[in-house]
C-alpha cells in the first residue's frame, strides 16, 4: 500500500474517531443522570478547586462520571466562574446543567420570622432556637440588641433596640451571624420608617421615639387593622387631657423588666402596683420607650390617628375577633366594663 494512501486512511480513521469521541462526549455531557440526592444540599466550600468540586459531585452521586465535566471546565476556561455555595440538584440532571448552576451560584437561604408585638426578649429567644446563629443562650442575643449605634441617629435616647427590630420574615445565607441579623432587622425598620414618615402626618412634630412608643402600644392593644387609628386616637386624647394611659401591656412589660412576669396571661395586683416608669396605670404620659416590635399598620396609625373624642375602649364581648367598643365618657365606659365582666363570669361558669 502506498504511503499516501496509508496516511489518507489514518487521517480518515482519526476523523471518524474524533467525531465518535465528540459525539460520545456530547452525549455524556448533555444526558441527564438520575440520582437520589434531590432533596439534599451539597456544599461547595469557598476556595475549592474545580477538580475538588467535580470529585465531590461525583462522590455524592450527582454526576455519573467526573471526567466530562472536568474536561469541559478546562476546555472552556470556566474555572473562575464556579461559585461556592450550598446547592440542590434536581434529578435527573446533566453535567451541562450542573455546570450552569455552579456558574450561576446558589445558596441555601434560612428563614427567621419576627412576629408583630414581640418584645426583644421574644426575638432573642427565637434567635437562640436557630442553630444557624450559633448562640449559646438568648442572653447572648439580648446583648447584641443593646447596640444602640444602629439607631441613635434617629433616636438619640435609645437605650436598647426595643421597637426597632422590625417584624417580618427574613431570608438569609447560612453564614449570616446573629449580629448581622440584628443589623438587618434594624435596617428594615429604618426603611419602613423612611417610607411611612415621608407621608403627610398628623403628628409630624413628634420625635421618632415618641411615635415608635405609641405604635408599639397600638400593636399590643389592637388586633383589627381598622381599629388601630381609633386606638391611636384614644392614646393621643388621653395624653392631651393628662389622663394616665392605663394600658395593661405596659404593666406586663414593666413586670418583664423586673423579672416578675408570671407568663400565665394574668395581670396581678402586684403588677398593677409596681413602681416603674413603664407602668401606665401609675404614671402619666408615655412609657420611656417602645415596648414591642410593631408593623407598618400600627406605625401608620401612630402617624395618622383617627380624629375622635374617645378616651376609652373595652373589648366587645359580643365578638370573638378581638374587637373593642370605644367610649368618650366614664358612664358608658363603666357599663362596657360591667358587660365584659359579666360575659367573663358566664364563660367561666360554663367551662
């Protein structure tokens, strides 16, 4: 056989072989592979080399073979585009789809919810229950809530972050620290305050701390959104006339501050008699600061209370949704109290 023909045959064989290898590679790279880890998060640590990432994926069964992905990453210069994170890979998935997820980046986001009406003690306890924050106790979280530098530009009198840990559901990366979470909550409060206070307000001359305190009282007193402006009007009317607010949630807060709250839902005479600037049954005016985290609706009500002559409100015994009846005089108020107490006696006797 002539040398030229041999060379030609070898060239053709090389082309066929190369074409076959290319087809095989494309098949391996684009064919989805079924695995049993779709519900699991696979961690790609920071600083991992492409080889280490591919080997980890192969070892956990996400990809069938390491070499197709390794070759493609090298050939396309994708080394620098791979991102650390915690990934979930659906099943089946191809190496090409795996690479796309690694280039886009993905982190498992944790959730943390702060409920409207929670105190900073409640927030601290909830944070301590989340292992992601790596807290030894709720007290450790509470100490982070003493960082008033996060709010003193808006509230120079702040002694802690009570009222400024905005109630919301937060999603955050796994490496978020407890300190960062506290900062995030205060930052969210600042955003809401900026938005709501920019709107025309009926109490624009009042400082943030005062408005925040009123908003926290509204949050702990009013369950129905339509009642919040009415409760706000009662608070402002009583402040204007010099009548003590007499709000039980402040009595409870004073008991918690003193470490005497029994947490059984009952307000005892010892609570009512407690000497505390937060006990609005004994002192005139607002308590020294907010007593709970409050949402946007309570803040809106504090900024724009309804225009009424109401001085009192009592829970409506005819309804089971937390509604109140509102009064502008002692006589009707006392009748409302008697009706509520009679309803409570009847309920207790039927239990």
